[in-house]
């Protein structure tokens, strides 16, 4: 009978041999892959920069705020530059070229932080104005999953626009994992965007959303078909939602040619694959409810 130690040794050898097949899953160049945990840590620290008084480091004193924030910004810039460099190297850029490009992108990203914060403020205001249950801005920042998902999206979207591969998707999928809200970083979303409740929302890569749009849980802004796979890359697959539209729970709006006109209201559980004129209400006919007496 073969000893346990020998069996383990054979299993280890077979797994190591399996790594030599040259498949995508066999990649061993760890130094050219981003560190997901590091990216998540960057997101958490960026959140502190976006909301400087809400998520302070407990080791810092309030009267040292400016030096502390300066140190935080420099730390995040250093870490983000390193992660961008890794993904650029993973795409085949030489180390020196990747390092220079990563630094350039990181500086451009941080130069946009004031504009990102301005957009986030509009989203915060939309959440407060749109939810009678909200008692104040702090409650929304601390506890609303939609606000968290939108904030992460705003950050990831800027990196997406700057041509950073992979990292924006890691960021929004981190928010998706925590909130159940799946927003692709490539989506275009204008100011005063409000997600109420949020669980189960999907917003696809080529979605365009205008100003003052409000959506509820379970809404899908998706593609009509993805059977074409990679052949559809770069093509409009997701709908356009114009200004001042409200979309209620469970609605599905699909297709790159589908436009929901300004000021429309989309009711719960509708399925839309064609454009809707501005100012239109779309609802399902009232379904018949059946009541049967049961013995107790």
C-alpha cells in the first residue's frame, strides 16, 4: 500500500505538471497581475478622500486633518500607480514604459478628483431629495448601498476613460459583491443619479443615463442578445435613458437601439425592447388576483 506521504507527493507533481499546458489558467507570472486586495484597499482609501470627514483613520487627530489627508493622497497615488503599472505590463508594455504611463494616468486621475466629488455631491442630493425615509446626508453616505455603488462607479469610470485595463472592473465588482448592484465602469451616467434600495440592479457597459434618473431594485439595463460574444465588443448593446426618467422595480430595458424618452415613467416588471417616446408611462395591465379560501 502506498503511504499517504507518497500519494500527496504524486498529487503535487501531477498538479505542477498540469501547469505546463500553456492555457490561460496556467499563467504563473504573478508580478504582472494586479493584486485584488490592494485594489480594494485603494477603493476604501479613495472613499476617504471623496468623503474626508466621514471615514477618518482612527489613529489621526482631527487637528492634523490637512497633513493626514495629504499623506493619504500620496499613499493612494503610489499604490494606484503600482497597480496600473502591473496591468499595463500584463498587456505587454515594457517595465519602463508601463511605469511612465502609469504615473501619467495616476496624475490625470487625481486631477479629476474635484470633478468626481462634484458629481458625487449631486448623487447625494438626489438620494436625499428622492427618499422620504432619508433623515440626512450622513445616513445616506454611511448606509445606502446605492450611494456606495455609485461612488465606486464614479471613480472606476474615470480610470476606464483613461484607458486603464482591468482595475475599473475589479473596483465595480467589489461594490457589486457588497451591494448586489452591478454597474459596468464603461457606462455613461450623468449627474443626480439615484438608486433606491438597489439589490439586483444591472447596468451594462454601453448604457447611457441622463440627468435626474431614478431606478429601483431589480432593474436591468442590458443587452438584447449576447450570443455574438466577442464580435459585439465596441458596439452599442445597452439602452439610453434620457433625463428625468423613473424606472420601478423589476423592469428590464434591453438593446442598444432602445431609448427611453425624457420624463418617462417605467412601471414595475415591464419588459421593453423598443424605444419609448418622451413623457410616456409604461405599465403592465393589472393582473388578475385569485383568492381561494383554504381550510385552517
